[in-house]
């Protein structure tokens, strides 16, 4: 397919919603998308699919979308690969965005490749950084490669849109402004029931979803140094006291001490809490990739040369089994930690 890429304008964000709630990654994409759109001198648009979701379109405008393309249809109430792919592909063909961003959620990872394949364009999965090349205005899409040992920057030179899925928790969230104004354009949905090959019979909530690492303000995270499943109780106690959640390294997950939904890092969740307490974690590059953007990092490790100390604001050299009960006794809030930091 030969495209006139000059015809393609605007930055689009897939406004993933579930049960009438915008996913947090969408707010991050709007924050990042706004920066890209500003540099290119184009509009930031969101595409929103669902049923009876007009109020969400307004919310997207308040988070910075200049325009929302809204596909409102009862067949779009639940996400289906077929339905969403068809509607979004048709909208892209009609309105021709130059950049299309999706969250690297389960839905985004399913949908993105389908759309890019139908449009014969490229997709870079799991990006952690997006920039506009100052020379030719193409988007530079950076993601970890070769097991996280290098960062690869990928371009999509010949086809449009340039598509990326973006890791949740990496980009800064857009700030909501109730005064923002924007346009809502309704899309015509031409879907028959035969166009959708799957049917959602029942939605069963997974209890594991209760661990929301990407939204957590405080994470107490454990690695092999915690020593056992029982050792994680020490972390839970501290997390509970600080109103935080428990995270883990892959090694701790692989050891069967904690569920994968708690894993932080390249093949787990990318986190950006105010406070990250790493307990008995060595600081492998794949783990660091998921927590280095934390505002404040405390590391506890009995090896003073552990690489985790290179990214820590406070390093405590010692045994987690001794240090954690002491911290839990002494710390009641993040304020106590700030005080502790000032004393250093
Ligand atoms: P270790 O590296 O074994 O470190 C344990 C640390 O605990 C050591 O530093 C030790 O000094 C300290 N320690 C021991 N006993 C105590 C004690 N009593 N008190 C205090 N400290 C103690 N890893 C992730 O975490 N997340 C990922 O998403 C991820 N993805 C990966 C993807 C790929 C493709 C690959 C190849 C690897 C990935 N890994 C990931 C694995 C990663 O490379 C490391 O193997 C893993 O992070 C190590 O976990 P750890 O720090 O718990 O264990």
C-alpha cells in the first residue's frame, strides 16, 4: 500500500476504558501525547469506544484532548478484538493520525498489533520513552531490548500512523483542568453481530487485580534476600503500616514466595511510587527498569556493593530480618522517612 504520509496529522491516544472507567495509563498517554503534539504543532486526539460513555469523552478533554472521536454502540460495551479493531482501523483510515499510542495493557497489547497489521504499518511494543526527532519530526520510540541489556530506539519511516504501545507507569500523568475545552466527534459504527466472532458471557474479576503496583504511592518490595514465603510477612507488616503494597523481584516470584502480579521490573510492572523500599534485592537491570523512576528509594541489603545502592537515596547495609522489624516499629508514615532522610 502506497501512502502519502504528508496527509497524516495529529497524535491519537486509545482511550481504554473498562466498565465505564478510564484506565490510568490513558492519562499518562494524554500527558505524553500533549508534549508530542505540541512539538509537532498538531492536535492531541483520543479515540474512545464503548456504550453510554459520553461523560468519559468530557473527562478526556479535561485531561488535555483537543478532540475525542467517540464510538458509542452497545456492541462495543465489552472489549472484543474484532469489534474494536474494525472501528479503530476505519477511523484511522478516515482521519489519518500520524501517531497512534496505546497503553501496553492486556487490551492494548492485543489490539495494537491487529490494527497495525490491518493498516500495514509498524508498531513498537512496550515503549518506555518517546521523542520527536528534531530533524525530520519522526517519532523515536525507545524500548528495552535483548533482555533489558540495551535500549533500542526504533523508527517507522515509511508508513503511517507510527504506532507504539507504552508501558503503564512510565510517563507523567496529564493534569486535569475542568476549564479545558475540546470537540467530541461521534463516529458511525457499522458493526453487525457477525463481525464479532467472540461473545463475552461473563466477566470474572481476578482477585490479583487488587494489587495495583502501577498506582501505588508506597511499595515495599522483596527479593531472594527475604529468604522465604514467610519472610514476606515482614514486608506486609511494613506495607500495611505505611498504607502501601508489597512488590517483589522476579527471583522471589520464581521461588514461589509471592504471586507474579506483585513482580516489579521489565517483565513485571513498571512502578513510579513516592517511596520504594527494596529489601534483599540485588538491583539487576531488569528490576531497576521497573522502579528507578520512584521519587525516593530505600534499599536494604547485606552486601554493601549490591548495585541496588547505586539508585538508592538511603542505603541500609544489614540483614532484612533484623532491619525490617525495626523500621516497622519506628516508622508510622512517609513523614517519618523524610525526617530520617534529613538526619542523614
Ligand atoms: P538476587 O540477585 O539473588 O539478589 C538477592 C540479594 O539479596 C543480594 O544482593 C544479596 O546480597 C541480598 N541478601 C541476601 N540475603 C539477605 C539478607 N538476609 N538481608 C539483606 N539482603 C540479603 N527481575 C526482576 O526483578 N523483575 C523483572 O521484571 C525481571 N525481568 C527479567 C527479564 C529477563 C529477560 C531476564 C533475563 C531477567 C529478568 N529478571 C527480572 C531477573 C533479574 O535479572 C534478576 O535475576 C532478579 O531481579 C534478581 O532478583 P533478586 O535481586 O531478588 O535476587
